């Protein structure tokens, strides 16, 4: 477990663990999900407020009102809260609500101008930020996004591996392409790195083995999508766990440092 990450001030039980729905859909959905996750050692509650979708016509997020719901989740449950930011206005709104952590999504980390605009909006703050890998397996582009945010003065900075788009990939939604995050880890050894098996797999059944593989490769933790009613989720329905399924998985995972 990364020593730097331990100092971020987030709860860490067996690993750094982000969990919550792909999208914030309603106040009730968020509260139900967060209520089921609270008090069990997760590091932060995730939910997408603004959803940059690949194709138009899909659910694009509830927007600003979702931040008020997230704030309520934190007040009710004590969970730390985080969401994805894709443009400076998102950063400003999240800072206003005092979110505990932000992440830059894969579609955004692909574009240096977008990352720079986000970095400029973050300047002068000390909010923790996680940078998802760009859509393609380009370690330089991923490092560049991290450097832009580091250059803006963000010190609690980490990355999320969520796999890479591939026309050829049939099994996974996004190819795991492990050698790219491993290379990033080699070049930036201090940087906390967590894995997002939900977006790699795209299907629930594949998630346990990818989550275990990430831990075997010494990733510092996981981000997993959890929804109270996955089959009716507004986005990424096939890859979300119920809270019960989520906790069953977490308990089964082996951490290399826990093995005797
Ligand atoms: C997400 O975390 O909900 C998301 C949209 O992920 P990605 O940017 O990895 O596609
Ligand atoms: Mn999702």
C-alpha cells in the first residue's frame, strides 16, 4: 500500500476503495446507495454528475443539482464524496460544495487543452485529484495529464487505470493492457494507482478476476460501480454491482501483503 496515499486523510481499510453508482440519478437513489455503503471502510463515495458519453442520446447526468444531493449524502452518512470533472465550470462548482476528491475521466484526459483548463481551475486549491488513463494506451499522454495537474500545485494526485478502447477487444469493454499502467508506475513510482475494473470489464461476471489481478500487480486500491438496482441504472447497467454483491467481492479479494 502506497505510503503517500495513507496520508491523504481518507479512510483506508484493506485498500483504498471508491464505490458508488456510475451516475447520480435521483436524491433517493444516491441516499439508498450511500446508506448501504456507509460505515464499512470505503474511502469515498463516487457518483457521476456530468457524464461525457461516447454517443449522443444517452443519459448525460443530472448536473448541478446532483452536487447538492452528494453534499446531503456526506452530511447523512459521513462518507467522503467525489465526482468527475470535465471542464473548469465543473471544478468551480465542486470547489463551492467542498467535494473531497475529483477525478478526470478517460475522454477528458485524452485532450491536453481540456486537462490544462481543468488544471488552471484547480490552481490554488489542495483538493485531491485522480487522473484516469486516456482512451488509448498512451503512457506519455497519461503522464502529461498528471504533470499538468501537478504543475498547478495539486499534491494529492493519483491515477486510475480503466482500460483502453479497442476495436479488436471482444471480451472486455476496454482492454486491460496492463503493461501501460505498469510502465506508468515504473516512471512515476510515488504516484498512487488504483484500478477501475467496472469500466475495464463492462460486465459484472468479469470483474472479480480483473480486480484480483490489479491487487496482485500491487495496485493501491479499486474504484467499483455500485447501484441499488443495477438493472434499471441510467448508465452502465451491466457492470454495476448491488451493495451486497460489492461487499461479497471485496471480502473474497486477496491482498498480497495479507498473505502469510
Ligand atoms: C465513470 O467513471 O463513470 C466514467 C465515465 O469512466 P471513464 O471516464 O473511465 O469512461
Ligand atoms: Mn460508468
